[in-house]
């Protein structure tokens, strides 16, 4: 396999995730001459997650990548770097100096895929529905700064905010702010299964086996009106059980492109192979990985235990032995390329030191070795996750200060258990909702946080997060953001590990691969097209 390796320039400055979409969903699939994209993301319906594709519930990169093709939003990320731009909206902007009143005017002639008009009332309904449902995924927290939503006529929507929020345009570009049809999305409950309707560039036809979505066929929506240029008529997103099966399908020509999640070994092979029939596209990414702590659990309730783990973990060894050049050590929740980043954990702990960790535990009167289990998901963050946790276990146990075991669980079970506080320490990844430092901090530290974490710091929640959101110039928020990161490094409710690059491998007759993923790992299937191989 490839290959020609195309390296894209790093993205500098603030970006917002791209959105779009629309759809009607049926069982059964007919991909025809579709461009076929492989993924290892698993889409399942369960008792704990009966509505994985409802915009008011969905909150992981896989389901968002379906919604971004099928549920249109007011704002969207531009093709390159920069602030979000109007998508379903004709124009949007703050109308006051305090960033507390935000108004949007819809494009003329917007329609859902079924032909029904999209109005300002539909936007208000969609936003209010997500806020009132308060799904246990925590995605509604992205809309927490909204006080009320007002409409004027059929095309004007006005958001009155509880407090200043310069990041609000970014939040309107996320699927939770997607515009849904009140006729198919009931106000008081989530929409179960894999049904999706919207007003974006594609409609959706789903192939379902039991409780699992195995294929999603996106067909160009003739009713779509927005800012996107759709370069194909049909794309199929096909699920694979693992990276090896996905790679074999690319080799055989059963798929045209593969995205998440390739193994480090696959990427190394694709980078070094001289076959020119497949291109490997290497681009900057904002994915991070971290350990999270249930700070109420007896095994890690004492802050010194968490601090000692932060002092022992060797990120450099972890990256070099598991991910190589495909990742970099991370010393804050905020990646190094994001405005407001500081190396808070390195500033506090420096290089790994068993002696310093031992002194922390002794001072706190903690008996060693500390016994605990590190939990990880077996099928959500790629095939290298198990190896990563085996090395983490070895580092901690070799210190003599910990007695660590590890346990892997499928995502469909892992995520609900984590939300219920079943794990004392667990591994998670984060693909930003929008590339701003706020989105690497508030989702983990604010009220109604994504993790369901019991950790609460009043200075962060009541002063520093609101203070940082008042700064329209994000450089001006740096002091508040640095203070938040310093508190996190001291209290260690989470332990950042690494940030990664992202890759796409595709047949050389596929065009648009340089733009099919944005910096937030969001699929932009409308960018793909057919060219000439060779």
C-alpha cells in the first residue's frame, strides 16, 4: 500500500468544526457508484443509548460525523482556517458590545429534505428541545450560556445569553445546534434508532443489522441550500470491526478511502511503501488522550495519589513505544497548537520521578502500593489502546508505589459505566467540538460536564471560565486559561497524556482528500470527488 505521503501544513489560530447536512433514513442500502469510505467507528443502539443519532444526544466523533453530513447548522467552519461562517444562516453576529446578544438571519428558501420550509421557529424549536431534554451524554452543556431564544418573522433568530460568550458562534456550528424538523423530532423525548432528517447537503439511508449500523449511504440532497459545494452525488460510510479488516478492504478495492482509526503499524507501512496507487494524507490534528479520575472513589480520592501518578507517568516513553511520530506528549488538556495552551503539568512535575512521587504519598500518609484498576475501551480509540494501557500499567507498577491492573471494555458498555461513576480511573479521548481552549476545559470542568465528573472547583466554574469567555480576542483570555490549567495540574481530576496527528489513506483517483477531515477530525464528505488515477 502507498505510498505517496501528502503532508498538510499545521493549522494555526482558531478554527471551528465544519457542519452541514440533511437526511431521511431507511433500512437497506444501495451504494451504487458511491465513493466508499471505511471507518472502525461502531454505531449501536442499546438500552443505555437508544438514540445515538439524535442531535440532542449524540456526543462522540463517530455519530457527529454522520450528523455533520445530515443536519444543517447556522454556522460552519470555513474550508481553511478562520472563524466560523454562516451556513444555514445568511448572516450572524453579536449585536451588542458585551457579547450577550447574538442574531442570525436564515437564508431564503431553506427546506428540509422532504420539501418542508425551514423557518426561524424550527431553529428555536431545535435549540430549545436539546436544552430541555438534557440528555445524559452531556452535549446540552454546549448550549448552557443561552438564556432565551427569540424569533422575528420566519427568518430571524435572536439568542439572548446568560453571560458573555465569545465562543458562541463556534457552538452554533456543532450538531447539538442542528436544525431538526418538529414533525419528526418530538419535543419531549429522543428519537430512537438510526433515523435522521435535516436540511444539509445529504440525505441518509442506513443499513442496519440487529442493533448495529453497518453502512450509511449519503445521497446529495436536491433541496440543499447552504455555503457548501458538494463534489459528489453519493458517499457510503462503511463500518469495519478493526483496522486490519478496513486496510484489507482498501487493498482489494472494496473501499476508496479509510479514515479512523488506522493502527500505527498501518500508517508506518503506508508511509514507507513505494506503491503509488494509494495516497496517505498526513495532517495536523487536535485529538488528545487522557486519564480521568472519579475523585469520589476511595482509591483515588486523595489528591496525592493522583499527583503521584502524574509524577510517575512517562509520556515520552508512552508516545515513542506506542505511537512513534504519530503523536506528541501533552502536558495540559489544551493542545500545544491552540491559543491559551500552557505546559502546566510539566511546569509542576517536570520529568518523571519515582522519588518525588514517593515523597508526595508519604507526606499524605498514603499506604503503598496503591491498588487500582485502569479501564479502557477496546473498540473506540484504535487498536493501539491496549498496548498504551499495558505500558501505563508497567510504568506505574515498576515504581513500586502502585499495584495496577487494566481492564478493557467495548465502548457501548464502557461509556455508560463511566458516566455512572463505575470506574476509578479510565482512559478517554477528546476530539474538540470546536478548536478553542474553552472546549478543552469547560466540557471536563464545568457543571454538567461531559464526563459526569464529581470534581468541582468554584474558582474555575464561577470566575475563570466566565472570565475567559468574555474575551472576543482569544489572546486576551490567556491569563484566565492559564490559571485554569494550573489548577488542573495541581488537583489532577484528569491526567493529559498525548495529542495526535490524523491520517487518511485513499486510492489516488479520489480527490479532495486534503480536506475530507478538518482539524477537529470532522468528516467533510462533500469534499470528495473522482479524478484520474496514476
